[in-house]
């Protein structure tokens, strides 16, 4: 039996191309443990990543349910794409597998969607992009998510996608100055397409953004990816 609702704790997990992170949130979404991170195991197969999550979970104390952000399309707990992880993820029922492993109910959504829940104000058109190994994206209308929007694999410029032009591999190749110039172009392109009220930029590489940003564009801290986990259990 669970205690009263107020003491329900959620283990929030962010699976990334370079790191797997976890934290425990209270019922209001406030962290009650310190965020811990492990390098994403290689090869990044379902089994190795589930092992990493189990290790992180065992160091996080008590929790009653689990929220996971996964770097690919997720439908009904099944991972359908995994551009920066092993191909074994395609068609994998992560929700069931992790639930069996941790003996707790699990909900899984796309990592950028989860990050978005941690960032948006819930009014108007809000777009979220995440800059890390991959390029994540999430669109919200009055706080309601349009799920699995995969901007990263959409053409951006010169026959390349947003992820090919702005992902971490490209940042390392072309350096921060050129990468920032490209990002500036991407922001302009997204503004003209979505006419968003706000654009939030998160992910591990957001700290390398060095641009004069328009007033409706905000940088968000990487921990937002984990804070959004509470939204998966809101209803
Ligand atoms: C994936 C997205 C994910 C993004 C950030 C992309 O390669 O296709 O689903 O949100 O990386 O991790």
C-alpha cells in the first residue's frame, strides 16, 4: 500500500547518447536526491542501458514509480527509433522491460518531450529544442504536447538535417563559432515556421550557446530534462 499521495516519489531518468542520468522527484516535481550520471554504456543496447538505470536507481533511495525520457520516437512505451543508440531499440518495449526489472510502474516518452514538460509555461505556442549528441525537439500548444516531433531528422540546409548540422559530432568538427552561427540560422528558420511565442534551448551543449538571443528565446538548464519527468504521472 502506498502512503498518502503526498509522499509518492518518482524516479526520473534521462537516457542520452553520452550519459544516463537519474534523480528522484517529490509529488510537486521538486528534486529530493542528488542527480547522478553514468556514461551511456557501449554498445548502447536495451540490456546494457537497463542495467545502468538499475545501478542508478539503487543509489537513489525510495521511489514508487518511474518516468523515462528516451532519445527516439516512443509510442505506448515501445521505442520505435534510436538514431544515436543501438538498433536493438527499434520495436523494444522499454516500459514493460524496465517495470519488470525495477518492480515499479514505468512511463516512457521522448527525451525532448520530457524536457519540454519541465520548461514550458503552458500558454501559446512553445517550442523546445535540445542540443546534445542528437538534436531534440518538442512542440506544445497551450501546454498540450504534439508528441514525437522529430525536427532533428528534418532537412535544415545544404542537404543536411538539423542534427547533422548542429549535433555534437558537428560541433566538435566545426568549432563553437561556426556552430553558433548555424544555430542562429536555425533559430530564424524555426521562428518563421512555427511563429512560436517562446523557444527554449536545452540539452548538454546549450552551455556553448554564445549568441544575442531574441527576447522570446531562452536557454534552459540541462536538469530540466529530468524535472519534466513528473508530468508523465500528472494524470
Ligand atoms: C532523436 C530524437 C531525440 C534527439 C535528442 C534525435 O536523434 O531522433 O528523438 O529527441 O535525438 O536526444
